[in-house]
């Protein structure tokens, strides 16, 4: 290889969601592209889901299996490790992105290569593997068509399943004509923007890379603890090429991708294609177990990645996000995503799942996070369409509210503390009847400060008040009038008049 290794753009430094969304909303072409694409996938999904009378039972089975995996994760991971080793694979453990990237770079260097081919994988985008490889002087060639469009266009992905969903045919043609020749076989000069012509150009461009690559990198949709089998589903056949042609295969797997047994896979191979591409089954389902002599890669590395997942697991409400099978059904039904697109979320995980997964992976509950991360749980109208569409029944609105509370609690200022103190005082008063009576008596004294039936300032003598009321309650009394409490409470009146009989 002679071309220079190009670093790719990242989401680092993106503005908070409202600011980013405001900018994206001004892009009329993108909104039209998104609307057309999401509505098309949505209609296909609905049609194939309606075919299955047991769809709701399948959803509940998927939820139960994933919850069981999360409850037994350490045990199942050790079982997977033993199974993969027994089948001739090499297992690595990575606490974070840096460790995972270092392992991939070390394996590639050990093989003496300056390029790897890649199967589209969310987890390698999460850890920014391509830039880690670029820093080591190694090209990472994306082979999924949409991912190739993003990479050649020096763009950012905007959808889990269709990363270039924000691009139309004319834009893709222009990117191919401009960029393909810089990194391999150029696109034909007179290529049209017909999908078949664009796909043919990509196929010819990628073929030479498939045929010469010595090392491939993939993610994994599922890994079966009992047997050590890893499963990748895809639509184009590029994944099958990556998983079978090179001599060395490196798979980076989020630890939550486990399934206990083969029979569990049956459930997910029905749920996933219907929810993602609106198909009854994936065109390509590739599975491999360790190494098979004389067949496929002869060296297999499995990197088990945590990168914040253990922290997510420790939150009883938030952990359901780890059930996610990255189908993107929640994106396709989300009214917010449809209008803003994926870039506004500032993460490789856009849409509703991104709004709950990204803040948790970045540690929103453990330490102060940046304004962009803190804005994500608010990037939703809470309409609930995402929960209805989710094949593993992740209650995204519930987790959003849970995370919003954490953001608010984490950023409490003097006003919030005053409100919290007030609520504590109310709680104290309501715990015992005599305390309520006392509180009402004190409140009744406030009527002395009322004029025309309302309290328009702090109930303090005039001479003690500054010209402009400031402090925790200042804004309240600047902008609002509180009704004056009656001079005597109902309880006091009832007691004094014996229920009104002496009135
Ligand atoms: S949250 Fe549910 S609907 Fe959204 S990508 Fe994950 S599995 Fe699919």
C-alpha cells in the first residue's frame, strides 16, 4: 500500500443536542432523505411483524433471555471463553477502548500488515478503532456499502443499520467519483446514480481489497456461551467475504452480546431481521466456532470488551439498555430522530437507544458528564413508539426519565437545594397531624403580609427587605404572587366551633 493513512472524523466536541438539532433541522435535503428512508423501512417492518401471530411472545422470550444473560454475565462469559479456547480461538479481555484497540493493533502488527478489512460493526466505531489503526499506520477498509460511503465521504454515521441514511443517490455518486480513486480502483467516469451502478462500483472497488487482505476485523451480533460460536448477520455478502477469506480474524464483542445456548439464537434470528431490515431472515448469516483446519481464517482472536458496560449493569433501571440487539427499529419510528437525523446525538449510537445507552456508557451516574452527554436523555418527546417497536421490550421512556433525574440531581444549584429543603419541610409536616396544624398556624401568620389577598413579596418586614428581592426565593416572588393563607385553618375552625355547631 502506498496511500497515506487517513484519520476519520469523530463525534468528540459535538455541541449539546438542542444546538446540534437546531442546525440539522435546517437541512431540508437530509430531512427529506430521512423521512423517505425511515418510512420505507418502517412499513416493511410492520408488514413482516404482522405475519407472526406469536410476535409478542417472541418479544417476551427475547427480553427474558437477555435478562437471564445479564443476571449471569460473569458465569456465561467464562463459559464462552472456555468454549472458544477449546475450539482453537484466542480470547482477550479489554476493560476499555484503549485496551481493545491496543490488542487489535498488536495482532495486526504481529502479522506485518498495513491494512485490514472490516465488517460493519457498531462496537469498533464506539472504540474508534479505525483511528487507532490509522495512528499505527494501518488502513482499515470498511466493506459495508453504507459504511464505505461514510468513510469515503469523511462523514459520520447517522443510523445504526444504514450509516449513510442521510445521503441520497446523487450525493453518493459524487463521493464515489471524487474519492474511490484515491484509495483503490476508481469509480467509472460515466457512472450513473442508479443503485445498481453505485453497487457495482463499490463491488469492484472492494474486490481487490477482499482478495489481498490478510487480516479482517468484525464485531458480532451474538456469541453462544455453550459452544463458543460467534454469529454475524448482514445483507450484502461483504461480511461473509471478510469472515472467510483472510488468514486472521479479530472479533471485538461487547460483553452483553452473549446468548447461553443455540436454542436461544432461534428467537433472535426471528426478531432481528424483521425489526431491522423488515426481512423474514437475513440474506447472510455467518457463524464460526474457533478455528477449523483448512477452512476459513486459521487464527481467531476474540476480544471481550467492557467499556462501561459493567457500570450500566449495576443500575437496575438502566441495565435494560444492554438487551439491545442494535436493530434500529426504535430509530425508524422516532419522531425526533426522523427530523434531526443521527448526527445531532453526537454519538455512534443515535436515536432513542443512543439517548439512553451513550450517557450510561459515558458514566452519567458516576461522575459529572459534559453538557452534550447530559443533554441526551432530554432528546425525546416520550411518545413511547420506541418501546412498542423494540423487539426486546426495552422501556426506553422509563430509562430516559431515570437518566433525566440523574442529570438534574447531579447539577443541583442553590435554587434546587432550596426547593429540596422546602420539599423536606413539607414531608416533615405531613408525617404527623400535629405538625400540619403547626404549619397551618404559621402559614396563617403570612396573611399579615398580604395585600389584596395575595403575598407579592417575601413575608418579611419591609425594612428588612433589600430593594430587589434576591436569593433562593427572590425569583419566585419577583414573578409570582402567592395567595394569602386564610387567617384561620379549617382544622382550627372545626376544633373551635365543634364542627360548625357553635358557629
Ligand atoms: S433499543 Fe430495541 S429497537 Fe432500539 S436498536 Fe435496540 S433492540 Fe432495536
